[in-house]
């Protein structure tokens, strides 16, 4: 027995052929044998051992290929690019969605469905969910409801438990969708019904509890938030029984919010980007860098901007526009940005927000 208590084992001297770095049939020694040899080694002056460790077997063999740098990596093949993410509860959420803000005709929605969109983003405050429901009716009536991922949101004056419940059930009825795949709290503000006046009597716990009951009853599959800071999310996670799975915020190269997006991912939440294209053709869409990359990739500027978010795992919900734009926006999984191209977009960060409500103070 070695002086450290190790006992030679019966497999001592045998080769571990299943280890990739270990040549077959090469004799090796056990830890006990090596430790015994170590203490037998001659001592240096002062009683210090000259041993330099106990393992003298073969060193692991590294790859003979030269190191690969991120900028040298080839783009991801189009047929292997991820177009969906699986949420913690098991629901599959498409990374590309169609935004219905200011949607005023069913044709754009029909075009989106024909182009492959399956994520539809709605909200009670948009006041057009009945129209959206008409646009989805034929698709749902064909027995294809399970293909859709439908999001709706409760507005600020719908935070009281009874109002939150009524809002969600009304949205489901207007959309004709049987259940909501995702319900979001639109903003972290509770207003008195029908006003823009803060209601201190309604807490986030009150609102969230009402939404959790809707999940328990089968009306809703997932819960999330919108325009929440990382601190607000951490507070919610500390006491919620049903955890949020999404935070929908403004995200684009001008406003990447890397700390928020990264912190959310570590806590199990996905980011969804609203206003991923900015608000006008002269700011983000018309930026020289974006236009230059669009020419390099033989795509349009909107596709470059959407791809930038999707490539970092962020969902996007561009608004439904013309039929041509809807189809163009759907084609963001047939190409990738290289490291250098992405770096050019990353360098555009300037903190600019296009949605900046006067009654909200941004914490992150």
C-alpha cells in the first residue's frame, strides 16, 4: 500500500483503450504506483522533493489542425439555420413573427401565412384583434391552429386581476384562436381603468397571479413581459410560480441591449425584438453600412437587420407592410452574416430608441 493510503488496483498496467488520447496496448501505471515512485525520489536540499507530479503516462494529443478564428469560420449552411426556439415549458416559438400594430387589412396577414410566418404578435391596445382573427380564421378552420404561435398583451389599464382576466379572454375570443400561446404584460405600469394615472393599489403580484390562473385553466400556454428591465425581471423571478419565458423589447443595431439580452438568456428568458427595423427609411434602413452589407449579400437592408437579431437568438416581429416587404422579411434563413459583417453592424450602437414613452423611465 502506498503511504498516502492508495492501494494498487487489479487493472494496474492495463491500457485504457477507450480514452481517445491513449494509444492502445501502451502500458501505463496506476496512481498508487506513481505515488509510491514519487516518495522514493531523491530529496533536494532542505528535504524538498524533486518530484514534479505523479502521472508519467502519455500526454493528450491535441488537434494537428491550425487554430480557427471566428472571422475565418464559414457561414452556417442555409438548411441548418435555426428558425425556432423551444421555450422552457416545451412550446416551440418561431423566431420570425408578423407584427399586427396598425394592421388594417386581412390581405397582409394572408400573405404572411402563405410566406411561412407562423408567429403572430397582437395586443389589446392595437384595437384590431377582430380583424386579425378574420385573417387567421381560414387557417385555423383547416385544423392548423397548432402550427401557429399567437401572442397577445394586456395594456397598462388592464392590470387589476379582474381586468387582466377579462382582457385575455376577450383577446382569445376576438382572435378566434381557442387559447393564447403567449400573454405579455405590455409595460410595467399599472394604470387606473380608462386612464393614464398610476394605480398604486395594483401590484405586479396581483396581475401575475391572475395570468397564472389563466395558464392553470388552459387558456394560456406561456407568460412573459415587455419593456421590463433586468432588475424587474429578477424581482419577478424571485416570487412567480409560473416563470416568464419572454421579454419583448426594442432591439436593433443602434440599441442592441447586450447586457439585458445576455442576462435574460442566463435566467431562461428569450428576447423578442420590436421595431427591429427602426422607424423610418432614413435612419437605420438607410444607413450606409446596412446598405453596403445588403449589396454584399444580395438582399435588402431589412433582411440584413432582421438577420442580425435572429443570428444572436433574438426573435423579431417586423410590422406587416406591403406584400413584397412581408415576403422579403420572411427570407432571412437562407443566408448568414459573417463575423466581419456582424461586427460592422455591432459598431453602429449609439443607444438610440425609437419607442420612448414619456411616462416610462428606462432602468437598463
